[in-house]
C-alpha cells in the first residue's frame, strides 16, 4: 500500500506519527521525503471539499480501530461529483 502525505515541516510531530502508527499498525514502513512541486488537484485531494470530507472520515475510521479501506483515484473522483 502506498500513501502520500503532503505537509509542512512543522506538521511532523507526535500527532502525525501516532496517525501513521494507527494506519499501518505492525507493518514495516519505508519513509521517503522529497520537496513538492506546484500543487495540483491530483496531488492534493484535500483541496476538493468532497474528497477532503471522505478522506477525513476514513482517517477517523482507522484511528478508531476500524479496518483500513483501500481507495483508488477513481473512488476519490466519484466522491467529488
């Protein structure tokens, strides 16, 4: 599974790490960090209110112990309509 987070350096805090732990539990992770280019809708779905709502609901679901749900780009696009 691949997940992309786009954030500012100041957002790399304990709260962010706890969210990662909740999302990935006991799986081994590989962390790659790079600077971002200009934002695009495809790169940053939180710019779209419908997509942001959907993603925030899924994050809360996982944080509350729910199972991880695999979401494709097509799934996100369908929530934006």
